[in-house]
C-alpha cells in the first residue's frame, strides 16, 4: 500500500516538480502550478481531475475516490492511499495530474508522461486526465 513517503518520492521524480507547504500541508507543483496535495493526516492525496470524470470516478469507486466538500467547485478529486493497488497506480495518478498542470514546453519534452500505458494492465487513464 502506497504511503505519504511514496507520494513525495514519486511526485518529486516528475520533471520540474517542487514541494511547497501551503495551507499547512505539502503541495506539489510543476513549473509553479499545483498538481497534488497531501492533506490532513497524509492518508489521501488530492489531484487534478476534470469534473465530469471526477464525478464518474467517485460514483464508480467510492472506496478509492471522493470529492471533498470544499473542493467540489474545483477540478480536483481525493484518492485514498490505502485503496490503491500499488506504487505503480499512484505514479499513474500523479503523472496524470502533473500532465494537467504542466506547461506546453514540458508536455512537448515528455509527450508520453501521464498518458495511459497500454502495456500496464488496469491503467485506463485513471484518475482521469
């Protein structure tokens, strides 16, 4: 089961990513734009996710994904770390969120980062990108 250490390690391995404390919690930013947070007791993460896809994820897998009340108007979804299969699934989720925040120059430099991996079973683009 992935934990806060894995979140930090994977997030900081993504290109041009830095950690910054905001709202008394770790946040992860690509080129200064936030793509993930490690809120509260560090048992979940919040990541970017288009609202339509986020709503579908929360309905389909409520044990894994949910929408925090104060984030409902924004394109973010929460992910329970204990519900993830492994660090690979966590990496897919973080990379997908990174892709939504990264500037064009990074997307051009890393065209496959954050896209579904046809070679890895179960990575159908979760949690939505």
